[in-house]
C-alpha cells in the first residue's frame, strides 16, 4: 500500500526537474532524464528529455515567434499591452512566445507578480518560452514558472531547458546577464564567459536555424547597435559576441537596453535591418513591453512594444508590434537601463 501511494505521488520528470532546481540559474546543458517526458497541450506535442526538448504543432505552420521583453510588472496597463500583443501574435500565426527577461522589476512581490504573469501567458494557448534577466530573483522566477506550468503545461523554463527544437527553428538559451553590477537581486542570475562559450556546443548540429534567447545583447559597434545606452555607450557582452560568431548563430533575441528597443541589426550592429526586410542574419530587440513611457534612441517614445520574428529558407525578417495609446498621465522615463 505504501509503495502504491508513493508511486501515485511521484511527479513527472519535467515537474520534478523544476522542483529540484528552484535555485538554479543556468542548468547544465547536457542534463538528461532517464526517460523523456511527453505530453500534449493546446495542439502542441512536448517532449522533454532534460535540458533539451522538442515542441511540435499538430499542424505546423511557418516558423514565426512572438517576442516580449521587459514586461516588468503585471499592472492593468501592462496587462492591456500584453493582451494587444498576444492578439497580434495569434493573428500572425506564431508558433510560440519568447519572454526575454526582466519580467518583474520594482514590484512589491516578485513571486506573486511572476506567477500571475506567467499563468496568464500560459493561458493564451501558445507555447511560452521564458528566460530570466538581470532583475528577477532566480528562486522567484523558477517558482513562478513551475506554478504556471502546473496549470498550463505549455510554459517552458529556458533557465532549465537550454535547447528546444521547434517547427523550423531551434531555440538556444543563455539565462541571466553577464555584468554583476547590474543584477538587481542578491539571488539573481549571472552567467560567466565560459557559459557564453558553451553556446557553440549547445547549438552544434541544430536541424533548423538557431535563435539565441538571452536577455542582454552582445557587444556591438556604433549608434545603430542594440547595446547602445542613451548616452551613446556600447555596453553589450564581448564574450557573447565572440561566442555568437564562433557558433555561427544568425538569429537572436535581446532586450535589456530599453532605449535601443524596437530595432534590429546584423551581428556587428552597424547595419540596421528594417521591418519586413529579409536578411541572412538578424538580431532583434523587441523593446519594453511595460506601459510606462520610455524615451528611445530612435527619437520616439515607447508605451509598450513587442515584435514578431519569421524564419524561412534560412533567412529571417521581423515586424514591430506597438501598444495602443497609453494613459497620457503615465510618466516618461529617461535614463540608462544598463
């Protein structure tokens, strides 16, 4: 009787993996389960074998991903932005939503904010691939992703799952941020140069174009770059830039530098890539999703931004998604995000 009870209480491998790694920042890229965990949700088949996964739609469409970054809170205003973004993603037929870090910052309770946010996102009927940034506590983040997964098993924690094979794309993750000075929580997540260097091994042999998902941008050059702060400095990670070049990763999603949001470039950052332009290499900062007004290097003002990345025939293109008119009383923020 005791053995039967214990068997009934046993968790599925991916759920147990999350429970065991509540404080983990960056999972080992070669972690493997004894047997793969397989389930279906919202018309997708999920197969997790540890730090690697496959997610395939029952009726695959074009490789298209919705991109979110810097959600920061789950206020009614930000939630209204997210509702617009998810509607645009569904209309475009995206195969999943990437949440690129800084999902809670400056809130009273990270645990409840993150749990409410990711449970809501999970309820939107699309795979959700989420990574920690420089503002979240790793325990709060991992607990929230577990809570959301238990209600909506389409929510995948990219701190723990380092590579995902989708329909026409391969996601490779690098959780956290490289510069300890800008990690805002004592239990935050910092990656090291050797973690960036490991991307070459993780990405090797990918059957589809690799999309790197990491919060901070690589070191680039010039004012058009995605790592330029409002005072004109390039502050991206040089080790990440070297790793991307070595691994020959042609596509990436980066947030963090909010004033550089709503733009895309080549790897060096010298060549902007306009929306709708097909390019062999494409690195996107979707911009801040939260509802406060944020001054942009481009001269405009964000009241909430997102993007859509499309891959076909080994090339990519992107489209921005802007929130509607926000509360005009919302404060304008203008300072370095790094």
